C-alpha cells in the first residue's frame, strides 16, 4: 500500500469538495411519441386547457439531411405535460396551431427552430427566447445546459445533440434527451424574466423578442464562396471550378436530401479545382475523392470541371465577391481613411456603452449595421440633422428602438470627430 503524501495544510483547512450537481430527469416520465392524427388531437385538447406559456423545441437532422425540416417537435405546458410529436407521418399540425393560439412560446436560440417550425405551419404570436435573454443579461455562456445548471442547479446530458433525427424509430435515450430540452424551460424563463426586470432590460427584451417573430434566414448570395479552404485556390479558372463543383454537389444533395459534405467534402472540391482532372482515374486519385458519393457521381464531377475549363473568361468569378455592403474593415484604411477613423471611434464608443450597460457589444448594435452606418453615413455634418438621419438609417437596417436610442448619439459623434480639421 502506498503512503499518503504529506500536506502542509491541516485537514480542517482543506477546501471541501464541491457537491455534485444533480442530473436533470423527467418529472413525469417519458411520454409516447405522437405519430397519429388522433393522438395529436387528444394532446391538443390538453394543451388548450393548460395554463401559462408553452415551451417548444425542435430537432433537425443537420449534418445528415439537406433540408432543415423538423423531425421531432417537443412541447411542454403546465397542466398538459410534455409531448413528443413526430410531424413526418401527420397529415397536418393545424390542431396544434389552434391549441397554442396566442399563447407565448418559450424557445432557446429561437432562430434555430423558427424556420423549421414555420415550414409546418407553426409561428408564434408572442415568444421568449431564453438564450437571447441570457445574452442581454451578459451571462458569459448562454447554452441551455449552462443556464439550467447556473440558474436551476441541475445538470443536463447533451450527448445526443448531433444525432440523425431522421432515424426511425427514434431510440429511447434520444427521446429522453429531447424531452429534457423542454422540461424546465418554463422555470428558466421565469427566472430570466425576473432578472431582466431587475436589470431594467425587460423592454429591451420585449423589442428583441418581437423582432424575432419576423425572423427569416438570410439568403446567401454566392454561397459557394463559403467552401472551406477556398483561400487556397489560385486563379479565376480554379474559382470557376469550385463554383461548378459546389453547384453540382448542391443540386445532387437537394435531390437526395443529404448534406452536401456526405457526397464529397469541401477539401475534395478544392483539390479537384486545383488539379483539374479530366478523366475518372485522375479524379479518383485526387485527395478527398473516396467513398460512394465520389465514385457514383464521378461523371457529374467531371462534367462540372469540364464546364469550368471551357468557360469564357468573362463568365469566370472574381476573387472578390460583389456585394452591396461595405468592404472588409481591414481594407478601409486604404480605400477611405476617414471612414476607417469613423469605424475605430464608433467601435470604441460601442464597446464603452456595452460595458456600461453590461451586455455584449454585438447585442447592443449589430456589427453589420455599425459598419454600414460608418462606411456611408449621412452627408450632412450639422449635428442635429446628422443624428436624425442616422436614426433613420439605423431604423432602415432593422436596429431596434432601444439600440438606436443608446448608440445613435455615439455614432454621430464618431462621424463628426473623424472629420479632418479644417485648414486655415
């Protein structure tokens, strides 16, 4: 038996071990999955008779499927309990929409779930986003498990967050994980709402939540430019090959409802665009071209590469994407030194305001709105008129009233202070 090493501190002075945080469990057990219209109607009657807000979550098959559809919808309401709804075999979710009515939804990270819920006809009249509330309260980490542990003293398992939710039947451990995601959302919402009131941020939160109701995912222009490793590609011809391969892969993925990277990874797209193979043997020898997707659709990949090789120079993409927004900030000093100065002053002012009001700078003002306003501010330099026009400009971008009220004066000051001193 080994000897216990000596310690300099008396045993009574040693810190006590921290108690283990209790694991969150389902208070009412795991409910059966609702997968028939009759079972949905039965639960909706309970839901309509319940009280208080409705906790809602959805599970998608990100990383496995091309579509963003919901493969499981979880709900919980006082008096109705938890429901796990499989929307795939159901003829309609209209009974659920009617049962919820104008009841407030509680979601965590609403922008992730609102689009797929809208696809099945569900949209909130009012909502509360626990993640966004956590950001406004400046919690350093706002994941659901972290907030639940911090505020409710319970630990959540997260090992099934990235599974293929299109799997049928869904394994019981996955269903338990899904049910736990709505188990304590109502309690979490109530605690965060009280803290928002105490911090004087409840009106800010209401404006943010109202804004989320109209959320739609941004439509990406030239989405192929997000290909990982694109910076390694040299020349417009190779860029054209990346675009052609990306578009061919995207079309196949959409048709087959699989995530594009499961056909060929981005690394393969970049490697082929660089090497430009012209036959199957050379293609399959290119790094990344292995597996069924690479082999089965080899003619498609070769056709894409051939089209890029034969494309007129005028039709090849430029290295720098065309856009309606300002250039990347690192280019401002060269393109417009006064604008660069404006941006530096404005960012410093926003950072100071964010610290003063105890919230992240990106929640105080959307960075894109800040950059746009500082790249092309109103032409006037009359202080009153400048402020009024900046307010209109920010409102046009979609900034909320509380954000504009706090930041517009600072932005106007940045515009004025960045101007060069008049020469005598």
